[in-house]
C-alpha cells in the first residue's frame, strides 16, 4: 500500500490578535495534557499497564497514540475538543478563520485516516473526547480491554 498522505499545504502563519491569545496558544501542550494524565492515572489505579505517547508504525502511517496496550493492539487517543473539532464543544475562531478552518479540517481528516489505517492493520482504536468524565473514559478503556482478553 502506497503512502496516502497528501502533500502538506503550508498555511500562512496568522497574525496574533493579542498577546493573551499568543500566550494561550503557546501554553497548549501536545503530550501529557491534563485529560490524558487523569485518564492514565485512573487506568493505573485499576491495574492497567500501558505505554504512553507510543508510536505505532503500520503501512501508510506512523501514529503517536496517547495510551497504547501493545500486546492487545489497542490504541487510545484522548482528543481535545478544539483541536479535533468535537461536535459538542468544537469551536471555530472568528479571528484568522482563513487559517484555522483548513488547519482544523486537516486534523479531523488525519484522525479519520489514522484510525482507518490502524484498524486495517489489526489495531483497535478508541477515541475519547477530553470532556468525557475520567471515570467514564476509564470504563470505556477497561471494557475494550476486556473484549481483547486483558
């Protein structure tokens, strides 16, 4: 299978609307976000052992999942509502919309592609929105683990 990635269109970097907006965006983490840490902590309390921020390489994609159970081939992504366009809480910034719309659309398309390619390679993919309560997120993972014989 050939690599299906589209050539990445370089978007012009938007001009910040304020110093506060700049500070807010710079403070966003790509790994070890608060929702990820809370879910991992709860899973660990339940006796689950896993890899964190683990790269899974399958034909066509290298994906970095937030929580990975390698033996059971379960990849868990804790998706942020803004960055992954949650249908409930995803918002589109009014400022610099010409920049943000394609960027966020690309994130969603990448998520769909990664999920499809991982599943085609025998992985189970679980995507959990950051707004899901920690106990519920943990229950979803434990249920998926049970289905895989954990």
